[in-house]
C-alpha cells in the first residue's frame, strides 16, 4: 500500500522552467487570482478557458500532467458522493426532472450544481498543488511573509501564522508516511484491510488512527522543544539570506495574468451560468 505515492500537495519538484524561476510572490498572487476567478465561474466556457490556461502552465513547467493530477485519486470517491448528493438533493422551482424514484429526484439543476462543485474542487486542488510543485517551502514562506508584512502594522503576527501554515503543509506528507508505516506493520501482523464488507473494513481502520495521532503529537512536541532550544522568538529581528526581487519574467507573467483575468471576467459577465 503506497499512500505517499498519490500525495502531491506540499511536494516540490525542482526545475529550470520559467514557472520555477518566477518570484514566489508572483506565483502566490497569480494562484490567488485564479482561485478567486474559479470561485466566481458559473459556466462551462469559463471552466474551459481556465483548463486551457492551467494546462498551458503545467506544460511550460515541464512537470507531467499525470503527476499533477495524481493527488486527486484519493479524493475521487468523495467527489463522486458529492456529485450524487447534489444531483438528487439540489432543486429549483423550475427545472427539468431527469429521473424520479421514491424520494430521489434527479434534476437538471442538481446535475449542473454537482458539475459546478466538482469542477471547482478539481481546479482549486490542481492550482494549489501546482503552486507547491513549482515553489519550494523556503521560497513559499519568504513570499508569503513579504506579501503579509504590512499586516504587522496592525498587530497581526503574520510571520507566526505563515510558519504555522507551512508546518501544517509539511505535516501532510509526514503523517501520510507515518500512516503508511502503521498500515504495513498491521498487514505484517496478519490484518487484511482489503477483505470484508464496508463496515468490517472501517473497523480495521480505526485502530490505525490511535498510533497515528500519538505519533503526530510526539512530532509536534519534538518540534516545539527544538524551536525552544534554538531560542526561536518569531519574526522579530530575523533577516533573510536572499532578498526577493522581481524580474522581467515576472512583469511578463503579470501581463499574461491580466489578459487571462480579462477573458475570464468577460466570460463570467456575458455567458449564461449553469444554474
């Protein structure tokens, strides 16, 4: 059982493409704009334009598209359940009924709402994963600190918040590796996770989470002790070995994002929404 094989969120793949060499602040702002536009999108045309744009970025980065989408595999059962719930439960006063049985009624509005939610989740996950694949944790941290630095003026501990976010991101892969080790240890002792019905399989999973949570708290405690031993006091008085600087490539990326944003906003205004 290879759990870490399908986890791509938080993984960084070094490269020499223009996407990799962009300033982290440029990539963070661009990802934020794309996410906002995706949340506002309500038609297939806007999602098609976003798919074309994101696909072009993935191709330019040199990262295989299959690897970017690999992290979606564990989410597919949940997405399918979400789609069915929307198909049979979401209704509007005037909508076409496709299927009617007992209390279940599949409507056109439910179909469009299910498609809308699935597309948003898929695109949001892809954009976030692509950002971490092309940006190292150090660069991502430096970029977020630089962008949120003005918040310190109003007393918001932006550096501590960013550090917490980055640690949580790194713990995703760490906990996945820990879970994989525990499951393999249980399988070596004769536990067959792939046998039995759904309830039996669920019961076999519960004993795995107890050592997983204990290990997570232990790792968190070790991290706190290590930070105390190094006299960590937050962002106050800390300096950077490398100073972030914008380049001509970042200006070109900003122009491309402006064109993309204009196209998507135009499509949002003039195209008919799904529901």
